[in-house]
C-alpha cells in the first residue's frame, strides 16, 4: 500500500494499532512517543525509523495516526514551533484519543490552515481489539477526510461509523464512556452489597446477566471485581477524564447529571489514592466491605 503511515503515541493502544496495520500490508514509515525507549522498541519490532521530533514524523509520513492522552497533549503536538503541522501540506491526521470535542474542532482548524486534513476516529474498544483489528470506531470531520482514511480504518475496525462534522464523534464517545462508567460504578456497588449480605457472588452475577441488571460491564468487569483482578485495559484515571469531558458538555448546556457527577467523584478518589493506574473495575475496591480502600 502506497501511503506512508506514521504513529504519534505508541503506548499499548497505539503500538497494537501499528502492529495490526503492519500485518495487513500497510507501510508503517515512522513512530514517535515522548517515552523514547517505548518508541525505539516498537521501531525495532516494526523495522521502521523512530522519529526524534514531531517534524520528522510529518516529513516521513503521508498519514499520521495520533493516540495521545488528553487535550494538553493534543495542543502540544499540533501547535507551536516544531509541531506536526510543520510542512504538513496534503497530510491527513487521524486522531484517536478520547479528548474534548473542542480540541478536535480546533485541530481540524489548525490542519486546514496548513492545507492538511484532520479526522477524529474515536475508539469504543480496548487493547485486545486494537491488536485484532476489531475496534469500534466513531469518526468526525470532513467527509473527504473520512473517505481518504477509510482503507486504514477498515483494517483496524469491525465497525467504522461516520458520525458527522468535527466534534460530533467526540461528543458521542464522551457520552458512551460516561454511561459505561456509571454502569461500572453501579455494578461495583451491587456486587459490594451482595458480598456484604453473604450472597453467592457467582449466583448473583448469573441472575444479573439474565435480568434487568445485565450490562456489558457485567461481562467485562464482574468477575474481576469479585477476584480483585484489576489489570488495566481502561484505567480509572481515563475513566475520570472521560466522565469529566461529558460533565463539561452538560455544564455548558446547564444540565444536571447527578449520577455522572457521583461516578466522576469515585474515579477522582481512585486518583487521589494513587490508584488511577488500575483498570476501571478497581472502583470495586471502594465499595466491597473489608477491602483496603473501603470507607
């Protein structure tokens, strides 16, 4: 395939996306990460260069996929001297991080000033799906940017939906994660109370799965909450960030979302306890009686 692809941000999600595209015949031309050794290791694995700065990524790649942490990181890579937009004419930036709708809209504006394109490709999946090419992607931006990105996105995803203009996919992703986080917190409280009542948690989870208490997080997190296995696939720190994005959108519209606020406070507490690195299932440590973090 002719397009040269660069990656900015090659943690577990970005690295697995790069591996997937390499396996499906795409040309991974360069990788970059602020953690230099992480990028070096992946570059050796994929037999491609590791860029020393962002300008080198843009020079070596036609399409750049970014998977960074937050709005601040997005501003860093797209604004100022030495950014990705240096000599970026005709480049396409596919931005996959969960960040605010406003920063996606600003990124598109910055890119267009440099005769480049920008597309948000919000991921509703995790590390395993990134490696297998079964991500659920929600995309926002200009239709022509989406059409150009489609061959790459189709090799990364099982579902690839175009939502609308810049910012729309990010809004939907914020709502998705807000509801997921509420469901996770609710499940932790239900199982925590069941445990305190002396109920068999295997039976409780089975009954939940067959009734109105069922949810996707019951399948992904229920057992982990019981056995205290909080290996990180989606961190508590990211859960707090994403719920915060949704709450900011609600505040701007003068909407009161008490469940989202309560869930946000729980994940903020995880961060305060220096446990933001745990998977979102770690919220159960706040609700199960007798556990170290229960209060």
